C-alpha cells in the first residue's frame, strides 16, 4: 500500500493519487505554455543558422570551383 502524504489525516490514498496526477498534468501544461515563446525563439534561431550555413557552404563550393 502506498503511503499517504499526510498519513491519512485529511483524505484517502485514492484522493491523494488523483490530486498528484492532476497537479503533475497541470505542471506540464503550464511548463509547455510558459516555454512556448522560448521554444519559438530557439526554432527561429536554428532556422536562421541553418540558412546561413547553407549560404556559407554554397560560397565555399563556388570559390573552390572558381579557383580551378
């Protein structure tokens, strides 16, 4: 049997389990909500970086062909 948080003084194990699940779900929902703008910023920066890297690779390829 799982121990209760408060030794059963205020509610039963099943109620504590339900509250634990609800609070965990709420935590993850709030975490996703509050990190959305950060995630969008990081994704945008990654897209920009990939674009810049492709441009640098293209320039390097053209320079190598030009030297030949």
